[in-house]
C-alpha cells in the first residue's frame, strides 16, 4: 500500500505549512506503520521540517534534470510531464495529455517498492 501526501500551493488558497504536513505524515505513520510519499516540488515548502525527510519523495519537476527540494537527497517518483510541459510530452492513446512519472530504479523493482514504500 502506498499513501501520498500532496503538498501544493494553490494561488489565492490556503496552503499547508511544513509543520502541518509533518503532523499528517506522523499520523499516517502511527496508524499504518508506513510513511506517506510526499508529493512536493522544490519551490513549495518555505522551509523543511526534519520529519518529512523520512518520507519518500514524489517530485513534480517538468524539466530535463530533476532537482529535489531541501531536505531530500533523491526522489523515488519523478513527475516529469503533465502531458503539455516537460521533456517529450506526448499524449497517451485513448486518454490524451496526462501526467507521466518515472520510478528511480529498474522497472522490475516498481511493484516491490510500491508494496514496501514508506516502511
């Protein structure tokens, strides 16, 4: 099981603070025994909360070379395109333009990691 905590800034809307995110991540860990994967870009968090570094990173970065936010040294999932922006965006047959992600490892390891993510 993989749970995700999505941290995005919404223009004109309320955004979670790093402390808020850390509280939610800890509650998920306490209840499931696993850390959630954190979906957050490098410019989203005004500062890092040390607890969040325990969580795997799902990085939305539509450039050719992903840069992790402060506190993370590597990403586990990299959303490299939304189907319009990013390297080589291409529609998916029957769906059209959509988000695409890469896993930080060989394809055969995705299922194993997905089942153990956040342990």
